[in-house]
């Protein structure tokens, strides 16, 4: 079990195409405060959450209706000592038909229990994938972090993911 990457799985009734489109609508499930394109191979986008977390992500692979891979070019958490955490890791969304449903397997390759951020990141990714992304796919509305200064921070997410 040592050096295990973080992974979580979601099963939905929607088609692989609908799932693929929702994953690439990053503002619809992760954060409304994303800068850059999130739906084209090779593009780079920037995520930030107040002064707690910021990262630069390159879309490294896209296979329509099957797979999306992000490569973390740069990252900064304000709550860890090791500033290299996440840098060089891959975030993978694998989409596959399973019986009459569509399965999403989310894996953050390189996010391992030894990381100082692991518990917070585990809880945050679980919330975003199991709740927000799933809701975006199923209902058309996720629960991304709002744009900074618009509705302030989603305090329910902060409580859920144990971020002070």
C-alpha cells in the first residue's frame, strides 16, 4: 500500500460524451476562478483558491469520451513546508462504459499519503469529484468554488474539507 496514488470512482447514467464535456467544464465543478482554456489539448490553465492554493495545469492528453490527463506544471499551497508537492504530478480522468452506465475513474498520480497536503487534498478531491463533478454531470450544476469576491468562499466546502 505504500506510495499509493489518490483515486476515486463515480458511476453515472449519462453518456461518455456528457461526462467528457463536464470534466472539461472545470469552472462548472472545480472553481469559477480558473484562468485559461480547459477544453483543448496543450492549453495551460491556472487555478487558485484565495491565498491557500494555486496551480498551473497543462492539458497533456485528451481522448474524446475516454480520457483527460492534466500535468501540474507549478503549484503552491500556503499550508505545507514542501513547496514541491503536486509539481510534476498527473491528474487523470478515465471514462468507460460499465453495463448501461458510465464510470469515471479519477486518479491523481503522485498524490501520495506521504505528502503533507494528502489529507486535505484527499478530502477536497473527494468532494469535488464525488459531489460537484457528479452533480454537474447528472443535474447540469456543480458546486465549484465561486469567483473570489463574488459570494466569498463556499464555507460548506471549507468545513467539509477541513480547511481553516
